C-alpha cells in the first residue's frame, strides 16, 4: 500500500480486520519494519486521539516520529498558486512539502475542510499536494472529506462487539453549536457501505451527504423509526453539504440528541462516537456513561488502525 486515503486502499475488509486483531494481540512483534524509518505527522488542525494513537502506533513499529504543528512554530504557509506573497505567509506549500519529504520516509497529514470553497474541500487540495509533491507514501489523519483511520477503528470495534453476523448499524445526525465538516460521516458511511451490514443513515431533511459516500445505505428522515432494532448507534453532527447551504447549520433541534429514551428504541444497541463529543448536545450523560458505550474502546482502536496502515506502508517500501 503506497497511500491511504479511503476504504478502497485497504483492500479486503475481512482480511484487514483479521490483521488488525493480530496486531492488537502482539503490538511489538514487527519493530524491524520501522527500524531507522521516520514518520512525519503534519497537523494543519487540532488533534488528540489522532496525534497520540498514530505516534504510539509508529513507536510500536520501531519508527522515529517527527510531529509538525503548522500553526505553531512553523512559517505560515501559502497554499494557492499564482498569488503574490506580500502578506503574512512566508513560505509556499510547494516548497515546504518536498522539504518535509526529504526528512522522513512516511508522511501523515491532517487538514480539515475550510468551508470556503466546496470545490477545494472536495478536491482534497492540501492532501493531494502532499501525495503529488512529497515523494513519500502519504496517509490521511483526517482530510476535508474523509477520516479513514477513524472509520477503520470503527469497523474493528463493531467486529469485536457484534452479536450477529449482519448487525443493524445506524448513523444518526445530532445537534451541535458549530458547523462541522462531513469527513467523519462521509467516511463512516463509505466504510459501512463496503460491508454487508444493514446500514441506515438518519438526519433531518437538508443534511443529505454526498451520494458518492452513501450509495448503498438506506436514508431515513424519522430518527425514531431508524433506531428501531439497531445494534449499533453512531452519533455525529455535520454541516449541510448540498448547495446553496454548504457548510451551514440548518438545525439545532435538540430532539435529535441521543438519549436513553432514544436508545430504548434499539436492540439494546451499543453507542459509538469518534470523540470529542459535546455532552447533552450530541448524547446525554447517561448514554455515553452506560455499559453499552463503546467510545473508549473505539478510541483505543485508533492505535490499532494506525498501526495496520503504517505496517502495510512500511512493507511496501
């Protein structure tokens, strides 16, 4: 595997999960792969789980790790071609990227949607420049449209906890005070649609995601109806995708918050969320603290998903 940006890059999902569980059982058995290899993690946006889990995964494999926070201690970077750089940005990404590549063997990039241009966001402008100009294998640590490391961890978590071969998995929109990118819901939908699960997406009208990611899912605008019989409930907010409302908040309807009453409609479902989560907006305290909450095991599996991806990239070097 050269680059990792979406579900198609990982290949057969059953094989990937089996490999991930083997890694989880013995995390330090492949340190020879990373010996004298360096991972550079480039952050254009904040991170907690992604930064810690990916660094830990690289260390498990014997790698050296360099972490660059572009917004702290680095020159401000220009990303647009053809601009006269007479402002506060001192370096262009087109020089910065190959320089970064010269110091490492693998690059991870985290760069969110900006909601300034739908075309730029969905063209993955920054991630694609790293792939094109770094000369190194590149993996996404969350991009404008996808968060594949999270989705792989989600899949591993579901496989570890499912009680039936074909569980019903429901991704529900929930309210949030800020406009959030579609990367996590896009990616979760894309990965779930690649499985044989019974996958349902529920959200208010106007919050339809790009069909590229949801093709094969059932869309249900009645949350209560969607939750009936669910085995897993994955809550997430996202801003509107469709024009002319791209990047906008259309609703803060608190009736969409995942509460104990909502979970009572399910088949004693497990609750999932990628974190960080706004308590009593996205989910009530009693649900996230219940024995059926998987948010901590799910976060712990971020180390495993990152290690699987890094292992495969190192094997290809």
